[in-house]
């Protein structure tokens, strides 16, 4: 079984995407492959998105995940993110979902709460399990990968 989890964030209006590809049947003996793409600051926004999709599709070449989860942001009612931030994050997530869906039939877009539920608990439980298994900067993507694995097993 091969499953993929992805998480994006913005740093100074620059998309950073991390992904965790899990391969294997036994949860305690998985082959883990990491992907990271940091957009080049000197490129236009449109070029940054295009480069992101090209890099990600290149990563997926010769890999055939059974399921993928793209981590959706958790916007709380108390948060009031700038419209520009919401728009940019939505464009990055949309590009990831579209790139995944082109190769991976079982692609989901889940919030932290939904990822926790897919893993059989709460968001904090999925994050804790991910933190115990994966490199620190890949914790969000790792939790998404664990949710993709749970969905593929269902």
C-alpha cells in the first residue's frame, strides 16, 4: 500500500509544501519518502504555483499512491486571516488537490479535526502519532498520510 499526505503553508506570501509518502503494509515497518518544495521568492505568484505543480507531479512520477490527503487549514471563528492570505492558501491547496486527483483517484481535502477522526481520534492524537513517527517539519503532512492510510484501509 502507498499513501500520501500533504500540508502547505505560506511564508511571506511564498508557498511551502511538504509531503510524506508511506509505503508498506505494516504500520511499524513503513518505507517513508519525504517531499518538500519551497517556492522561489523571485518568481511571480503564478510561476510559483506552476513550479509547485511541476515539482509535485515530478515527485509522483513512478509512484502510484492508493490514497492521498491534502491538509486543509483550520480557520477558527476567532481568527480573521487577511483575505489575501486566504486566497493564496486556497490557490495552493487547489493546485495540490488538482495535481493529486490527476494521478490518485482517492484524494481527500481534510481539516485537522477530520484527519483526527479519520485516524480514529482527535486532531491532537493524529498530530502526536505523527510527531512520534516523522521528522518534525513533516508532522502535519505525516498526520495527513496516516489519515490517507486509514481511509485506504476502510
